[in-house]
C-alpha cells in the first residue's frame, strides 16, 4: 500500500470524520493503524494560508476514519521548548 498514491483506495469509502486524532471506535492512535492514505491531491488552505490534507486510516479494529493533518498532535520526537 502506498500512503501517497494519487488514486484513493476503495477501503476509504466508509470513512468517518474523527473529532480527535485517534480511532473513534477503540481510541487507538494513528501509529497503531493498519492502513493509511493521505489525500494530497486536494489540499485545503487554513486561515494562516497553510495547507492541510485529509489523512485516512483503517484501524486494527476494522473502523475506517479520517482527520485533518493539522489536527495531528505534536510528535513525541519533536524538539521540546525548554
């Protein structure tokens, strides 16, 4: 599976918009998902003129969900301001 494929996979069709950046069914994080596809062909512009994309996930529990890329929580590997 190619997360950056320009062609959307069939498995995203039943996707539900998640209000928090995790599986709405079992609360698994995005890192625990079995499949991912990022819709990079249709970015949306934010108020600050930044792009955001839809990120689609198929969870290990079978639930399919999506969220906006800018809703992703900060990475634990990102530099921390001290």
